[in-house]
C-alpha cells in the first residue's frame, strides 16, 4: 500500500541523511579547533610536581585532545537543512497529506533535528529515521483494538456504520462481520439501508456467503425499526456484536441527518464508524471532519487503500478529527480488510531502520 508515498519518504530520508552527513564531514572552523595541527608536535609540557598521595592526577595536553575528540558534538542549523526540509514538506503535500498534518510533521522534524547537539559518531540514518518515525506516529494517533473493545464491553456491542454514498460501506459491514466471526464472535447484521434500490438484497447476499444472520424489513421501511429489531434479536440470543448498515448520506442533507439522529436514539450504538475511500485523499479528510462535527463518529474505516498510492488520507484522517483509524480495506474479497496499526504503517513507509 501507499507505494508512491513510501518511495518519496525513503528518498527524503536519504536526502536528509546525506545533507547531515555533509555537515558532519565539513571541517570545523579554526576557532573551534582546539587540537594541535597534525603536522606540528605539541610543545613540551612543563614539568609537573610529583603528585601527592591521594591527589588527582594532573591533566595533560594529550588528555585534553582526547576529550575534545570523544566529546565533540555537532549542531545542525535550520539553514543547512532548509532545502531538504522544503522538499520533505512538498513530498507530504503532493501525497495529499492535509496541510495541518503536514505542519505537525514538519514541526516535529525541525524540533528533533535543528539546533540539536549530536555526537559525531552517532548514526546519521538512525537519527533521521527515528525523527521521521516519531513525527508520523504522532499524527497517526493511537491504535484502536476493536477485538479488545468488544471482549471487554457489555454484550451485544452495537456498531453503527455511516458514510458517504458509494464508498463501500455495505461491503465493509460484511468484511468486518467476516473478520469478527473468524475471531470466534457471534454476529448479526441489521439491513438498515432500506431506501437504496438493491441494498437489502446486496447485504443479504453478503450475509449468506459469510454465514451470518441478517435482520431485514421490506424496502422503504423505517431503518430505525429494522435496527431496533436487530438489537432485540441479538439480546435475546446472547450474541456478541450487532453490525448496522445504513444508507449512504452527505452531512449537508438535512432529512438524512435527521433520520440518522433517530437511528442513534433508537439503537443507542456503542460505536459509530465512519466509512470513506482512501483514494478520495483530502476530500475524505474534509468529509470525515464535517461528518464528525455534525453527526459524530468514534472510529474510521478507509476502503480502497490498495488503490491509493499517495496515502495522504490514511496519514491525515485520524489526526484531523482526533478519532482512530480502525481498518483499511485492501481489496474485494471478504478477507481484504486489515486492522490499522500505526507502527506497521510507519515501518512499511520508512523501510528497515
């Protein structure tokens, strides 16, 4: 995933490392060079009085020279890194990383590279990778373990899926259902998208294929009633999880927002998961922020991550709305869904440290 961003970040890693390496290799100004020039012999040291018993040994010129070499440090200036930092910033922006997220990454990188004292013998690449890793982990946010949440929560755990039309929400419901079933959890799906033509049949086919119970009413029925019945069924049968599909909607459609408010009042979901496409880039980030502001969301799923070479939405979305990214959709099969791990994503983007 995110092949384009991976290639760009690793190129930026190499350029920053090369620049710092050049700074290290540049001879220090003469005023800072306290060592004796190698072509001259140090002057004879004055005779030392014999050390008294218990007194510290005298410090010789050789000792001072050795201390200078071992303890010498390098201060990296912003001017020396200006060009490569500018390139890194453009790399992020051109990869659809949202501007506030780009600013946060750049602030972290500058804070950890510029004006810092670095030992001459310190690995440059390790310094650069550690800095980039920390910056990316900061913006990717915390990892959300859905399985732990379910296992430590009162059953049934009610999960409501919302999002924009055409982003793969219904298929995502089926993928999450398949994932949870394989983890030994009992799942029921509520067919709450009662208005879109073919929506009930679509989720019914998915449920049959993965072997999960579905609760449905006729097309045009009140979705709140469907999902109320789904929760009642799950409670009566002591099931672990309710997955509620809903109609795709935009936050600007007042009637659909009102309908969603009613669903939430009736169903009382434990989690609201917003679904959008990774390939939508900054549009997905903006929509998620608006949706969270008007409706609210607890977590995010990004579909079509396998088709997104830029990776900007995945990098930006959790930081922008302050909610965790829980899954990435990576294909059309039911198994093509990956629990989102910030550490795993950063490891992939930066390669071997």
